[in-house]
C-alpha cells in the first residue's frame, strides 16, 4: 500500500489517493496531539508536506503508515 497523490483540502484535512485507486479524506487533527506530531498543529508546517515513495512526509520527521491513513480516511470516490 502506498499513497500516490496528496492534496490539501482545508484545516488539517488532506485528500489522499492510494495505489489501489481509492481516494480518501484524512483529518490529521487526532494524530497531532502527542510528541513530535504536535508540530503538525502549525498550519504552515502542516501544509508543507511532500510525498516520499510510500506516504505523506513532513520534513523527514513525521510520516504515517499508509495503511493506517487508509483505515482512518473517509472514501470520497
């Protein structure tokens, strides 16, 4: 499983496209409450994501398993 595209939607929500064709909205708000993930509360930092070969990445510091984002996401298409 991997993420092939990511688009900012609003607030702390990204639209993620997975390699199986699923497109899901993922709200990262619940994920940014502890440890290094608190950095995601800074909107400038949150919006400055990239894609590594498998998932969404923030400055090579924060990344989430694509499988967990898939499960957490709400299907949009």
